[in-house]
C-alpha cells in the first residue's frame, strides 16, 4: 500500500511539473518552427558496431559533440536513412541527443537523472554579463519560491535560480529549476536553457532526505558537473 501511495505521489509530481513546464514555456516551440521533413532513426546496429569508449561525432547546430554510443538513452533521428558497416567516424547531423550520464562523471551519485536532452539553440542566450548584479565570481543559488508566479497555486513547488557569473555570453544566466516534493521523492526540472549555444533540458529525482539548504547545494553541484561534462563532449578525444 505504501509503495502504491509513493508511486501515485511520484506521478502527481510529474504531472505538476509537466503542467508548469507547458505554461512557462508556451511562448516558445512549435509555432515558429519550419515545416518538418521525414526523419529516420539511426540503425540499432550502431550500438554493436562501436566499442565502449569509442566516440561518434554528432553535429548539433554549430557544434560537434563526441559521444559514446553507450551514453545514448534513445538513438537520434536523421534526415536521411543511414547504414554502417563499422562504427561511424564521419560527423552525423542530428537535431537532438537524448543522453544518459556516464558513471565516471559523478553526476548520479546523489540524484537520479531521468532525462537529459541536448538540442541546437533556437534563440539568443539571456545573459546580461553582469553576474546577476553582484560582484560574486563563484556560482551561487537563489531560492525564489516565494516570489514565483505559481507559488500560491502549487504550495509544494520550490523554485531555484542558479547563477554562473563567469559564463560567456553564449549561455543563459540564471538557470531556473522547479522542484515538487512528494512522500519519498522530489522531482525537479529545469526551464530549457542555453549553454554553449546548446538548448539543455533535464529532469531529476532526488530523495526527500535531501532537505534545505543542502537541496540547493546538490542542484548547484549537479549543474556544475553537467556543464563540465557537456563541455568535455566538444573536445575530440
């Protein structure tokens, strides 16, 4: 019974975050996108052709990311059918990469990364270059729950803004993360944000034993490691 209650609470949290994401991000997306062409999934055989540790170059927008096929949670789609006799070494152009975090990154030590998506940025970064109006040179977190527009409607909602004052102008600052707490799990999602000209989206699960203020510390540590890992993907091994 307890397990069923916990599962229902988890589904409720996901529903709340999905609703918030749709409401907050309604200004973006599909109305401004060009007509889409037919897309083809990469052949599943690519998982067997590439040895662990071997990187495939994927082109997203203006960037080339070198990705181990084991890190792909879902095989990406491409604009034309492709086949491979061996692990590809030529760049493959994709619109999105759906990734799982490698254990070596240290990201999944405290939290579970449920989803991570990288896409080409479709807007300019929101970055004033002022570090949030402070003189701080190190990243920090603001808890903006009390002033968030949905606070009264969703009392279980917590909202954090992560600041990275040393970021270049090709990245958003701040990053907003929304969390909803249930019986034994807390679910968090970021608003889609730009990092190094990539659109980044993630959803996380945190155990409820993580309580404020360490909750914000864990989110900041995750964001730091994620950014380091994504940056490492731009370097050819």
